[in-house]
């Protein structure tokens, strides 16, 4: 029983780590995505025959990075609390199962002690 | 370990693993609370299981008062103990969810307050059992079990009884407004917790019965000496 609870807890933790870790974007990826987006806006304007808008790439990159950082921090916070909530539930269950196991063990010990102390245990069993 | 216990253990283990899959892979991400909403499935299921456990305690406490059978007392105690475990899990996981969703660890709103009162009542139940001995322990704790059991419907309906303005929890009909995949996941997790409850109840009851038998034999043995 203890093994099952421990195993399932590890499964929860494993699943959590594998599937819920936030996707961290690197600085290069952000720069590349911003450049692509600006190029796309410029080419669309050119196709339509409109004036190409003046976009400050550095300012846009900074704004996007700040936005991503905020979203990532929010997600990390949510995941931290989610993990903690699942952890306390599993911890409570595991401690309870261990407690039952200990009580069973204590009873077994007392029974074997009683068998040893019993006056009948010294006698030969009847044939 | 009996065959029924082994089967129940396997069924419970499969259901728990399936629950984890359903929560993280099948149920959709709720759009306002995002990841933290996943606490909902274990939190609410644990609360429902605690209600069932306290309900069983209530029924067997009444049966003990009427019939005075020790077995009924043993089942009542075992059920209350597991109910307390689930209620503790609810009270521990709730604030972690609340911190992200409501930006507070605790609020003295009706559902939280009545749940805390319920938890304290069952703590009192076990304190009473520690203080008293023999028949007095069984009778008094059965009376307290009945009294505490009457609090369970109050906890469930607290979101409907008190003013809406004082509530943070949604009302009892919310579970019918969820997408089908969320409802299915919730019920599945609840039944997997219920199977865990049933297994623990059997084990705890058997253990308590063996302890009682041991004490009887020991008393006889001491009498003979």
C-alpha cells in the first residue's frame, strides 16, 4: 500500500514536471520573432501600396520581452501553488497510510508477545 | 490481506492513475484561473469524500445508540478518521488555491468557516475518545458524531444559505454549468477517492477489531494468571 501511494505520488510529480514546465523563450527567439513580425507588417504595407510604418525594433522587442517575462512569472507562480496543493494532499494520504501500517505492526508485535507470555505456549501441543 | 482488499487496492491504484491522466491531459484548461484550477478536481472530490465519510459516521453512530453493537462504533470511528483526513486535505489545498485565485490565504466566508467548524468538531470527537474509556467513550462519541453529522448539510448548503455578497465559493449548481469533460473528470476523481475511502475503511475496521480482540484475550489471560 505504501509503495502504491509513494509510486503514484512520484507519477504525479513526474507528470507535473514533464508536462507543466513553462516554455521559456530565449532572447534570440524573441528578437527573431519581432524582426519577422516587423518585416511582415512592412511587406503587407508595401503590397497594399501604403506608406511603410516606422517601427522602432528595439522598443517593440523590449515591450515583448517584458510581456513574456510577466506571463512566465505568473505561470510559474500558478504552477508552484498547484504543485504545493497536490503535494499536501498526497503527503496527508501517505502519512495516514504509514500510520495504519505502523498500527498493524504494533499489533503484530503485541500478539507475538502475548503468545510468548501465554502459559499454554510452554506446553506441548496435544496429539 | 483478503482477496477483496487486493482487488480493491488494484482498482483504486488504476483509478488514481487514470484520474491524474484525466486532470492533466483530458480536462481542458479553465480560461480565467488557468493551471491553478487543476486543484479543483482533488479539492472538491476530497470534500465530497469527507462528506460521505462523515455521513457514514453519522449513520453508524445512530445505529450504535440504538443497538449498542461495538462493531457499529468501530465503523463510525474508522469512517470519522478517514473523513478527517480528507477534510484536512481540503483545508490545506484550499488556501493554496485561494492565494492565487482570490489573492488571500483565508477569508471568514460561510463555506470556509463552516468547513473549519466541521473539522474542529471531528477533532473534538477524537479528543473525547482519548479522554473517556469503555462504554462511556462509545456513547458520548456517538452522540457527538450525530451532532457533528448534522453540520455536514450546513457546510454543503452554506453557499446558498448565507448572503451572496459574503460568498467567495460558487453556489452548488456550478458543477452543472461546467463543460462535460470537466464534470466527467470531477466525478471520476471523486469515485477514485471513494474507492480509497472504502479500502481504508475496511483496513481500519479490521485493525480496530483485531485490537479489540487482542485486548479481550489479554484481559482473559491476565485473569487466568
